C-alpha cells in the first residue's frame, strides 16, 4: 500500500504532462496519407465515438491548449488517443465510484504551480498568457486526478519493488532519477499573425503659460545678470511646487502676467520659432528651464497640445512565448545536490474529523471544537485520538511518525512547523477536513540517501505500473467500440 501512494504522488506531480504514454506512442504510428484521407470526416465537430460517448473537436483543442501551458505539447492524434483512453477509463472510474472534490483539485493546482516554480496566481496568469481558459484547465486537471486515482487502484496490488531492485537502480543512477529526467526542452519558435493599429499624434496647436523678465536694449552686464537671477528665482519656486499662475503674477513682466501668464492657444506656425524650439521635448503640463531671447529671459509651460491622431493598420508576426520548462521539485533538487541535505522533521500526532458529502464543513468544525475542548480539559491526546479521530492513525493514538516539508497538505504542514515540541494546535482546516495537531519532537538530519532511495523506488514503481496500465488499456480498447475520425481507425467489439 505504501508503494501505491508513492506512485500516485509521482502521477500527481506529472499532471501537467498527462502521463498516459501508450496512446501517444500508438498515435505516432498514423501515416500522413491516412490523416489526409480522413481530414474531412470530423468537420462536423466529432473527433471520435467511444462506445456511446462522443469526443468533440472542442475537447481535443482544449486538451491540446492545456498541454501547451503545462510544458508538454502533443499532437492532435496523441491527445485524441489519450481522450479515448480516458473515456474508457471513466467507465471504470464510475464502477469504482471515484469522485474528486474541489479542494483536491485546488491542492493539485497549487502543487503544479510549485513544481513549475510558480504561485497559483502565476500559473493562472501563464494559462491566460497562452490563451487557456482557466475553467477548462482546472476541469482537465480534475479529470487527470480522477484518472490517476483509477490507475492507482488498478496497479496497487500488482506492482512490487524490492529493496534489491532499488539498490540495483541506485548503482546505475545514484541520484535516484534518470539523467534525462526533466531535462530542458528545446521548443521550435511559434509565431502568430496579428493585426496591429499604430497610432501617432500630430500636434497642430499648442497652449502656453509664460513668465517673462525683460532686458532692455543696450543693458549693462549687471542689469542682464539681475534679470537672469530674477528668472531663476521664479523657476526655483516652480520647482518647489508653487503654481505657475502665482509665480507669473509675482515675477513676470509680460502683459499677460496678471492673467497667470496665460498666452492662450495658437496654431504651431503662429508662435515664435524660439518658443516652438524650446518646448519641442517638453511634455504637456511641464515647464521649460530659463532661456534667453534678445528681449529678456523666458519660462514657458506647455498647457496642452491639440492635433489629429493618425492610424495605420498592419499585420505583424508575433513570436508566442514558449511553454514553461520542466522544473525539479525541492526533493529532486536535493537528490542532485552535491553534499549533505539537512532536513528538519517533526514527530507528529493528530486528530482528524473528515468532511464528506453527508457531513458538512460546519458540522466537522463543530465536532473538532468539541474535541479540542476535551483536550483543553486535560484528557490525554492519545485517548481522544483513539476515540474520535477518523484517520488511519487513530489506533496509534494519532501518531503519524516523522513529517518532512512537502509531505503533507500545505495548511497542515504550515501549522505543524509553527508549533514547538510539546505544543498542541487549535483546529486546522485542510483538504481532508479539520485537524488538531501535536508536535512531539523535532530533529534535523542528512536525508539525501533516503530521498534518493525514495525517488528510485518511485521511478521503478511507476515503470512497472505503466507496463501494467498499458496491458490493461489494450484490453479496454479491444473490448470497446471506437470510431477515431482523425486517424480513420475503427474498433468493433
């Protein structure tokens, strides 16, 4: 049973890539000729018929989009082959009574984001950037969780990985992983034709405010310098935030001074060339520095420009962003690290009250509150766990052993590592229900050897599981009616 949990965890980590490898291999055998012959057969929107179910072209396109944003693009044929298998597997999942809760989907999405070095919000943004509808994406992920749960049930009693197998694998692959695992993918550049509108503003008229300090003809250097000083004082006040109107009234010697220096708006060609030259790079609402003209010193404020907006449409080729590269998880990075990997673990016991379709979150919260009051009243934790906990650890007094980062529900883990040894938490909500957590002890050890063994065991378990699944899928296909309208293949029971 321990191995089946490991295999499921690997499958969940691989969710973005949708790990059904057999259909992809089979789909790649389809010839170009056959594709051309059947190209028009699914123009009605039906890509395949599986028993009494229909797979639409829209479903195929949606899944292909999900694969792209998850960093594992596949061909139309491969995706349809996967969907055919999923329809067959759905029938089996219904027989097993497998249901996936929204909380479980949410936690899987958080895990996918973390595996790709993102937050959930960043994953959602990446989906949007690639044109993926988020509701479609989460629906696809929910479907994959359901399929992973089914695969686990199919293989869990048929796979056995011995310690001898693990030792042999580690002798060949000391990190517990194949060297090519999650290598960087070289994507071919993808481009899209888009029509863009280039807009340009052509100013025709401009409005100014003006501060003018006069220098009479034939003035002495002292008079010129005094005028310059006065203009600079005015500029300094403007830069300290004083309004142009008040500074103009105080310093300007022009006829418009008492009107706040307002010169009004004119066509560009009606202004002095010097004014247009000095304001060429000045933004609307900004002022020039002090500049000299034959009649004295000036400061101009560009109040506004008016003109026409010219539009030009053209088609450009835009390179689309590459899908995200595969990211190693913290545990996988630790396995490849040169040197010790110090891991802090907590020895934990807990009490769980599960939420179910017939036992609501509010009911579970009320129950855990009652249990918490028993603990506060002095009842032993182990006795209360044995009597009330709905976790498999109840017979052990709630003891679940040593817990390392990344091994538990994020909310459970966060609450655990916030506690000191000997402390008991209040009620904590996770995807499974409501918990009360006690940390018994804490330790820090080099865990690299154990991490590598676990990864090796999981790799071997998944390989065996895939072989079993491929045989099982072949049996499902041979027992089903399948009309693949993309490849033209048809299977009749």
